C-alpha cells in the first residue's frame, strides 16, 4: 500500500501504482489539510465572494458570477463540456498514473475538494476501474483539461471505463459492482479535478522510467558490439573521461569496461588497428550525454509528481484564494522534448554500430550481412534497413512540441505548452529506440557466433545467454520479423534487463 500525502511520491512508487497496480491510501495528515481547504471553499460560497472557478465561470468566462445554487451544475457542466478528447485510448497504465498523480496533487490540501470526492477516485483506482481517456486534445495549459475531464466523468457516473479488459458505460459496471457515484460535485471540485499536468506527467514519467533502463541496456549493446568487432578498450580508460569531467560520460565508460571484464575478444590500440570509429570510440560521450539529460529530467519529474497544479490555489492560513498559472505545462514540456531528443541519439548511434557489423567493409572480417552464405542469403541486411527507418522517423518526432503555442478560450489562454504532445512524442521515440537497440543486441550475438572468439565479458555473457535462450543463431535466411519482435519483447518486458542486472 502506497501512502499518499502530496509530498513524497517517488518515480518508483508512481510506477508501482501505474504499472504494477499497487494500491494507495491517504495519510491522516493529508485528510486534515483536505478538510481545512474544503471549509475555506464553503465559506467563500456561503458569503457570496467572487473567486475564480468557485463562484465564476472559467477561462474567458471568469467575469461571469455564478449563484450559490448553481455551483454544482457549474462543476458538472465543466466536466461534460471539457471531455473533448479524440484519437486512441490511453493505456491503462497511463490512466492509472494520471489518477494517482491527481490524488497526490489534491492531497496537498490547497485545492478545496471534499474528502469523499478524492476517496471515490482512490476507490476506482484501487479496484482497477479505469476511465476511458483519449490521447489527443490537450494543449498542456490550462493543464490537461480534456484528458482529466474524461478521467473525472466516472466519479459522477458519466463517461466510460475499462474493467477486466472490457469497456463499459460507467453506470453499467457501477451497478454490477455495487459502486455508487458521487451524487453531485461541490464548488470548485470539477475545476480541481481537471486543472493540472497529470496526463503529460504520467506519460512522460512512465517514459522516463523505461528510458533510464534502456540507457543501461544501450551500454550493454555497445559492449556486445565491441565483443563482435574486437573493439579497442583504451578509449574507455577512466583517466580519459575524468579529465573532461562529464558525469554521464564517466559513468558510461566505467560501466562498459565493467560489462566487458574478462572478455578475450576486445583489443588494445595498435593491436589490430589504431582506433575505432566514433560509434564505438565515442559511445561514452554520446550515451553519457543522454544519461545526463535523463538525470536532469528525473529531477524535474520528481518535483512535478508532488506539485499542486490547479487554479486557484487556496492558502487557508491567510484565507486567500490566489488565481495564478500552476497548471501551465512548460516545466514538463521542455524536459519531455529534451527526453525525445536524448533518446533519439541513443538509437542513432546504435544503428551506426549495427551497420558496422553487417557491412563487410567495416566489420573487421565478418561475412557480409552476418550469414555464412551471402548472396543466396541476405542475412541481416534488412535488419539494418529497419533500424535506419526507425531512427529517421525519430528525427521527425524529435522536433520540439514546446516551441509551438496557439491561443485558446477567446485569447484568454494565449500561450500554452503543448507538453502532452511532447510527452507522447517522447514515448514514440522511446519505442523506436528500444527496437533499434534490440536489433543491435540481436545482431551482435549473431556476429559473436560468426567470429568464434574467446570468452565473453561477465555481463556480456549474461546478455548473450539470455538472447540465445529465445533467439537462435541464423544459419540460413528465415522469416526474421518473429525474431525482431521477440527481441523487442525481451527489452520491453524487462526480461533481458533483469537477467543482466538482477544481482546489481
């Protein structure tokens, strides 16, 4: 059970809830804060004060006063009118991530929701009743309005949900399971539920978690390629990287040497050649730059996991409701664009190493396209084609979303972040990068078999053995996509990662 207080959610705990369906509960301290902020909202309504989003309309309609007896309808109408998502449905893990992030934000006690409303959202999450949310329709400010509106509709019995891998109208499954919706939303509750960055942060947070793991596998990939191509280890000498001082670069060089420890296939400069090509020699610099980027992004995501991102923000100690812009996604939009660019580079350099193994002019004596009878067999020729296609697609995806903006709400909301688009693009780039690195690892194992070299390194042996449990040596041409898909699954399922790093 993950305890939620608005301040201490980690990326690891977020993934436990979103992906691995860990249950959550509020701390008693957070319940006290929630009650206090709700009392403040009730006072504002009872006294007829003009406060944005509590007793007024939204966006350009902020100057329209709403009477006390209308505030419930105002909040319900907000959810219904803002549920304008289109495209494919978001995955269950992304939606679960949105739910726990919204609970965590509201648990800070500066939003004014009732405890019963928040506990209904927790109930749906813990029972794995997942709102149907569509991937497109958010500008990333005023938060992820459309996705979060879809997330919130089931609380009042509207919209649709997934349960046990089936899609239902909300009330159909509620009636079947004996769940009651909230009878009516109170003042500000609709706005508190949808004003935030939880869609982009959920997509981006899950992408970041997987990207950090892929970064480690990319170092395994270059180590396997060095086994296949008799790579020169001098370029990984720690002294070289210490004199530059870049943290990710130092870490990459250290790890690759560790992964190759005990190998009889690597060489020293001058033994076979003086130096390797950049894709091998400069892997610490390239992989390390991606590590440093991911470290920066992790810092920003850790902050946003525990951020209050709605509007207005309620300060009960001074009885102030301050209308501002914490819903604006720019603090996430820039890092998620950066993540897409950083992951693109992992795939770019991986594809170049793959090319070196299949190209007989570059492979240091390996047969053309890594097959014993080239000509009648094409071997791994089109594996490289496929990898090249993916890295070129990534170059299109890597164009930053955050440099765009478009006015909305009659120009009241005249600058937006497009952070959710940036997060979705980063997820697509990650998927392509996983496939390319999977192809490099599979290709390196084929090349290692053809090289008939000596003993592998301590970690490269574990990687090779895991691949060979699932993918055979390719003697003659056969249908290749099954092997490529299996290799991709080995990475996505964490089977390869755990086989290599489970003792670390």
